[in-house]
C-alpha cells in the first residue's frame, strides 16, 4: 500500500494492506460492538505538528464556547454552503422559494455538513492537499439536503408544528407542499450525487436513503416489543441516524484520495459519533423536563418506541414489562414506568453506552494529523456527550 | 336497568380487546355479576335451542396489546370489525366469525372463521373442540401469513365455555 510521502508528513500503517475488495467485505455496516475495526492506523506527527498539538490541547474549552471552537475551522466553508443551498432550492418555483427560507435559514446547527468539512480538511491535510475540492463542498451540501429532506417528511408523519424554533413546512403550507419539498430535496441531492462521478460515494450515500426508510419501518414494526435486543436497537439507530454521518465521513475521505484505512476510520468515526448522538437523544427523552424537550417527557416510551434506557431497564424489571405490554392503559402507569427505568439504572447504563460509542469515535481519529480540524472532530464528540449530564 | 348501565360502560371500549384500565374492568365485572343475580335459568345446557343463531360480541377479556398488536398490524393498518358467534344446535357447531378490514388503496374486508364442536359437560358447561379455521380472502391470508399462529392462538376457542342466559 502506498503511503504518500508528502512534505512535512510521514505516516505509518500498522498492518499490511490487503487488496481493495477484501477490505470492503471484511467491513461491517451493522453495529456489533464485539467486532473491532479491521485495520487501524496511527498517524506519526512531525515535530512541528506535535508542538501545535500540545499548544492546542493546553487550551481548556469552557462548555459555552465549545460549539464555537468546533465551528471555527469551517466557518467560511459553512457560509459558502448556506448560500449555495438557498440558490439550489430557490430557483425552481415560488413554492419552494418560500420553503427554502424555512428549510435552510438559520435555526439548525447543521452539524452534519460541519463534520463533513472537518473530515475533509483533516484528511486533505493528511494527504497534503492545500484546500478542499469542489466535490468536498458538494458532498457537504448533499449531506445537509438529505438530512433536511428526512426532517421535512418526518414532520409530516409526526404532525409536528415546530422545528428548530420555527413553524414546519407542513404547518405553514400544508402536507402537499411538505411532501413535494422533501421529494425535491431527495431528488436533487441524488442528481448532485450522481454528478460527483464517484461510484464508491454514490453507493455509500444512496445506501443511506434506503437505510432511512428501513430504520423507520423497523421501528414501527417493533413498537411495544419487549423482546427487542440491544443489537436490534443499535441497528435501528444506525439506519435512522448514524448511517448518513458515517457515509458522508467516508465520502469526504474518498475525495481527499485517502488510503482505505483512513476511509474506514472516518466511517467508523461517523458511525460511532452518530450512534452516541442517538443514544444521548434517547436518554434526554427520559431525563429532560417537558419545557426543555418542547414536548411531554417520556414520549418515546409512551408511543412504544423502546430505546436504550428502557431496554436496559427491562432486563431487570418484570413490572416494567407488564406495564409496557399493556400499553400504559392504567392511570399513572407511564409515570411508574419512567420511575422504574430510573430505579433500575437504565438511564445510567444508557449513558455508559453513549460513552463507549464516543470512545470508539475518538479512537478512529488516531490516523489523522494534529491540527484544528482533528481537534474540532475530537471536541465534537465531547459536544455530543455533554448534553447528557 | 343494569343492562343499560353495562352497555354504557362498554361504550367506546371496542369490546375491551385493546386494553381496559383495571378500575373499569372491575366495574364491568361487578355489573355482570349483578346482572347474573337476576338470572332465573339454572340449567342452561338443558335447553340449548335458546342460544341457537347469531350472537354479537360486546365485551371480552381477550387482550391484544403490546407486541401482539404491533405484529398483527392492528395498530394502524388492520381494523378489527364485528365478532359474531353462530350456534348451530342441529350439528353441535359453534362458528366464530371475526371481521377484519384493511385501510389502504383498495379497502379490503375479510373474515377469520373458526369452527368448533361443542358437547354438554354439565348443567352450565360445554366442552369446545376446535375443528378448523379459514381466512378469506387470500389478500388477508397474505397479510397475516407471518403471524398466523399468533392470530389463531388468540382466537382459539378450544377448552370449555360456561353458559348463561
């Protein structure tokens, strides 16, 4: 395997390389924590890189500033992307133009394209590229479009009025416009994707759209199913949330011409970050108050969607099993169920699970060179976890 | 008058199949036993002609909640319709016919028909022996294909029935 010798960089691969086709088949999309990443690589920094790293590490980041610190290296990239996105949607039709402001205006943190840009910068740095390619930029836009499309459709399905502090498309313009806007975003992103002309990336990202559907369907099929295993939960969480992040991270590495270990590592980073994110979300549904959540506490449980805290608690509480199987028909049974989840330590175990996923995400960053981008990727993991406490 | 009370309690319950709070259940059972106290018929199985014909289910302790309900699609896609019991005293046959309807592009209506023989065991009790079951039309068979055992186990009448009228 050729490890590019570029100015100022040296890289060392721990294991010898296997032919490309073999690397793809040993690689598993489904999450099973018992199976480790097949190849790892550790980046050996140059002296100047080490010094920069030590300086950066010495800076303690207060929580309030965490997000700003993370976004700093990609601020101008994001501004450029936001402008491009408005143009993409806006030109077609007045109906979409009105929706565009809703969709791409300020409100969401747009973490997914941020992650794409950070991975792009860091992998490009590793391969000695001085700046991002147009394909990197397009990839970030595609990622945000796909994510937004899924949200627009989700709001229709869940009959949501508010999203990111603003009225949803379906509540302002009706279901029809919302469905069409979502379809448009999926279709446009597919077109952009095809024009990137890279089969590996096309397959990676197309898989995500299928995964979204599979995730929703498998969730609906397992409502109130107290036999659900942790593995099934992680699979479903992967399809719903982590799949997009993992695929876009790997794709960013593809466009940096990264070697296969780096591509796999970036996929692993995205997957475990995404899973940590989903587990945190699921914990918050139990721990945050109604005001903080913007909806009643324990809605996941109430609707039969059994998430990590409930799954852990079910192992210990037969009473919880009965309450869930009866679909909370008794007065006060939902409150009792929430109590049981707390008492049996279900929430603590779920926090631990999130921590484990976060650690796996951090481990995947080892092959990247030190710098502002890698630092931001590391801080991103902290950011995802900090909401949980 | 007790009957009227009972009927109003049962309103909106969908026969109690999809979950009834314990307190309400207790009230219903209390009304039923209250009603029983006024019953003068002490040996119902002696004159089974009186129960011949079609009967509509009003209330049951059969429960389909949780994973069972999800697996049978009874949450959003499949609706449970009327549950009719037909007693054929000439042939000692009890036939349960359960209506299902499926919302969607072509509204589909079908029936699960379960046939069983009955035989008198005591003054109040009849034994039930399951004969066969059919699901029509074929589209309905497809829908329940993966969970047919579950469906039949819920509505399986095998065992005995205590009669009262």
